[in-house]
C-alpha cells in the first residue's frame, strides 16, 4: 500500500515566508521593527519634564473621584418640575439598570436649593461648605457618559472609554509632560485606608503605556510608602553600597537587553523608590501643618478627618511637584439606591467640608492658578424613584465641577432637561472633558499619541468619540 502523505501545520510566519515570494514576511518584519522603535523611544521611558505642545495654563491635576454617582438634581441642578410632578409617571421611559424603578414615577428632591457667591451658583443644602468657594468653580451641568454600570462608568471617567486595559488620564498626562520632582512619583493615588474604590486598581493603571506611568499608592495611615526603610537597622554606609551595587547590575541588564521596555520601566521604578526614601517622608509629614490649616480640612472632626487627610496630602503633593494626584473614596458611597436623602447626607458630611477647605487652601496659597481640580462621579442619578426613596444610575446627564488651571470661575455650563434626565444644552462628553483638561496642560489631545499594536493611540480617540476642546469652559 502506498504510504499516505504526511501533513504539516504551518504557523502564520511560515506561511508568510513561503507564499507570495516572501513579501508578507518582509512586511511583517518591517511592521514589527517600526513598533519596536516606537515602543522604545527614549522619551517613553523617563519622567523628566517635557515641553508641552503649546504654552500651558496649568501644570498639575487633582482628580477627586466621587465614586458611586452623585445625584445632580439633589446637589447642583435644581428641578422645580420634579417637585411639581412628584409621583407622576414620567413622559419618557428611562433607562433602568437595577430593579425598583419600573413605575417610572418622578421623585422630588428632599433638599432645598439656594444661590451663592457673586456668580449666583446654585447648591443644595446637602452641601453647606462647598458654596463658600462657588466663585472658584466651573460647574458643568451637561456631562454625559456611555454606560450605567459602575465598572464601565468608572473605567470611562478615568480612561476615556468603557473598556478596561487602557491607560488612565493620569498616565497619559505623565507620559506627555513627565514630572517636576524626580524624587516623588509623577502620579500619586490616595485611597481610603478602609478599602478600595469600586473597580479597584484598574482606575489608576498604565494600560499599555510603560509601567513608570502607573499610579503609585501612597498611604494615609502609618508609613506613607511601604518598604522605604529596612526592617532592621543597617551599618553606616551599607545602604549606599547596596544601591551602588544594584545600579551596576541594572546597567549590565540594560546593555544585555537594550530593547526590553518592561525591564527598563522596572529599573526606573526601583530607582525612583530609592530616591523616595530621601523625600517622601518629609513631603508627607502633616505635623508641619498649622492647627488652622488642619481645621480647614476638617481634621479636627472624626467624621471628616479621613477625607481631609487625603486632601491635605494632595495639596502637599502638588506643592512638591507631583503632576497628577487621584483621590478616592471607599467602595461607591454616592450610590444612593435606597434613600437619596440619608445616603447623600452620610457621604456629603464626610467630604463637603474637606473639599471646600482644599480649594480654599489652594487659592490662598496661589496654587489654584496652575492646578486643575476635577470633582466628578462616573454618572448621575435618575429623576424617577427607585423603591420609593432612592434613585438608580443615569449615564445621560450629570454634573462635574472644575476649579483652577484657567477654567472659567463662577461659571455654569450647559443644562439638562426639565427633570435632569438628559443633557440637552451644550452637552459635554467624557472625551470632551479630557481634551479640555489636556489643552489647559498645553497638550493637544490628537497629538499626544503612543504607538500600540500598529496604531497611534490617543486618550480621546477623537475620530471615534468626536472629542473637542470645550472653549466655553475656559477663562
């Protein structure tokens, strides 16, 4: 019997080499070479200050992420139609994420509203302290996002898209500008020591940018950064000798693996950790602050002490030259599904006084001129009731606050419909917001690119998102 022919399986590279005269393999090698060159550009792998694309109004950003979804119609966006129509079925069937809102009945706000400052900006009495800095704030009432789930919403408000795995806003900013202080991280994360925010460390990841652009967690209880000092005391000079020896080993690895981006990022992170041993403890020593300043942040009250501590540390980070500071809450405390009055009262009591004190402190120290403060959740709440007294998630309309960095103070931008369900006047998307923040930092959102998998990626992906700079927000 004849021997049956043998079959072999060719992988894709073999196929490219043996067909079409090998031109496919040539093209593949060229593409891989171009991507390798793009991924190992020297400017990708350091944090030294870089020139912006054009003159900047701001040099640092502090993002106060209000995870959970603050209710716009109970805090910033008064709607008389909600009061007048309370209990009536809303004319439009709203998007519901969780059960309990099927009756589609309007829910009046349990809070009262009043105007504040020379600007006449409106706040509810759920926020008794924030109104004193009203004339520093730019209130955007026409924000909208793309998903009603916390994970996707939080990923979008930190990275510009709902898909996990992309670099966050802080990572892009540090990639584009580097940082001023080489002895501290460019991107600092201050989370609640009681727990992580909903969605966890995904909210400060570097994605496919080099790891030196990832957020670095700094503790607000105990040692600010773990493992900066040895568990046992070392003889005089031993630490310096160890660091010098490690530097020699790192240089050997660099020579042997010149194109290993991950290795280079890791080496630079360890070098930063060594430098932090000298500066981090001093920069984060809050005992140097006066009692008046500590009181301004609410550190004299057990209820406000935790959030006030994180905000005071954020101010010290900005003073020390950190480029991006991200402040988080534990879990999703603004998620008022059960009782909008009680749940808002609990979290606003913890955060309102420290937030106002933080903005006031930045202003009186001259730091607000070139520091952008962003206060926002991942989405807002529905105008209809959930189980009688709560509100479900709403991606179609919510409010964000901005201060400093050339944003227009005392300004209210955009509007939602008569019950606060949908952004209807001058809507602002999350990519629009990010494009505008980058602009104030001197960065063109379309020019800030990183070559990844054959494509020049950007934060805003404007051909898809349609992101533009919102000039009306700027002074």
